[in-house]
C-alpha cells in the first residue's frame, strides 16, 4: 500500500477515493476519525490520507488526482454526447450524465 493523497478534510478525501474508484483503483482512507485528536496532535497529523491497495496503482492515482485538481481551474468542458457546456471541475455532464473525463 502507498499513500497517494493527503486531504485537507474527510470530504476532500472521499472525493479523491470516488475519483479513483471510477477508474477501478482500490483505496482506503486513513485518519478518517482522527479529528478528535486536534489539539493533542498537530493538524497535519490528523488530516485524512488516501492510500492505494496496489503499489503499482500509485503513479496512475497521483496523476488522476492531479488532473482533477488542475481541472478545477480549467473553465468549462463540453459533453461529448449532448454538447452541453459544463464547469471544468465536473466529472459528468449535468444535463445527460455522460462522463466528461
């Protein structure tokens, strides 16, 4: 197992896990319930971590997450199925549901 992402909060970690799951990459979230340690531990020690089960998936997982984060600033995307314009951070078309990745 290898860590591929250090999330700022549990929601961010779950989004990363969902993105990787769509590509068939098996993951785990560590520190999901560590927020109670804030004050006793440094904030960075309780941040949720996303780990991949298979070491050989780590490079691809990091690349997918980097692409997703850079797409947040990408403006807009057009759906290949219906042609509808979607925000750059959308993974599927809001109109027809077709994958935009």
